[in-house]
C-alpha cells in the first residue's frame, strides 16, 4: 500500500503571533517555522504503517516556498521514503491545495492519503474533505485510531459525543486528530540519511492548477484584551449585573 502524506510549513506553535502594523496579516519575519503539528501526526502514522508492513512506500508532499523543503526533510528524517515539493511563493487556499493533491494522486496512484485535519495558521479544516470530494474517495476525518482490515480501514473518529467507528474502503482520504499518536523525534543519524533521500521539485503549472486566490483578507486583528472582573455580593446581584450587561 502506497501512502501519500501532505505536510505544511507553518508558524511554530510555541511562537507568539504578531499582527502586521497595517493589519494585512500575520508577521512571519524572523520567526521560527515548523511542520504543522497535525501533519506531524499523519507522518508518524504513515511511518508506523510502513514499520508494521501495512504500507510499502510513503511520500511526503508540501506546497510552498523554497524553505518548505525543510519541512519535507523533517518528514524524511522521521522515516518517510521520498518527497515532492510544489514550489510557490503565493498563499495557496485549500481548494487549490486539494486540486494540486488530486493531480499528484492521479500521478502517484497512492492507496491512502493521510493528512492533518487542519493547519494551525488558517484553521480551515477543508483540504482533506475537498480532496476526497474531488477524487470521489471515501473519507474519515478526525481520526483517533486507524486499523487495516483487508481492503479497508477501520477508523475511530473523534466526535462531540465520543468516538465514532467507521469502515472505509481503499483508496481513501483520512485526516488525523491529536490523539491518534505521539510523533517521534528525528534522530541525528536519520537526519543525515534524510539529506540523501530524493525530493522532486514541481510547480503548480506542472499540474495545471490555477493558484489565483478566491478569497480576500480584509483585516487581521488581535483579539480584544480581557477586561477586569467585578465582585458581586449574592446571586441576585449577579443576575441583575448579567441583565444589565445584556448577557441574559
């Protein structure tokens, strides 16, 4: 079974986000970037499947600027076999990402695409679902567990009421949630080995995908600061205060 793993380069989750002075977006200058945490989980899942003999080949894909190759190298150091880097300096929206992935899927013919449920920079939570729709493949989102069962996968999904267990036939698209696994740290020997693993350089033109944005960012602003609380003497005063503030 061949597994395709899309990965995204995002602002490191430990970095405090700063909004640009003109409120046009987030300031990414001179800040640490890393692999999207949900994608780390999908990489770990693909590597574990290969170690278990379920997967025969794993491929990491990233769409972004030249430095996105570093994110692919990280996945290679974790155990992925090879990478595909679709180079672009443009901000790529989920639909364009899904269209590029569709073209790569048609070229590579994987049996499974496993990716993070969302990226922590835009929180769109759309790419996996869009890819499944474009391919006409079954999908299992918010995966908490994945088990191979013949020509299908049994997937536990995190839903509001607990865990929903479903079965999807292959080929399929799966998006990973936080509790699926604990991603490994890349060891120094594996980091050195990753430098020799191949990364194919591509562009969106190679796949015939138009990256023209369909959305316009009007304004990006920081959340309002928390206001100080007040003490009330009793429940009656609390209710009166809430009514005064328009809460109830």
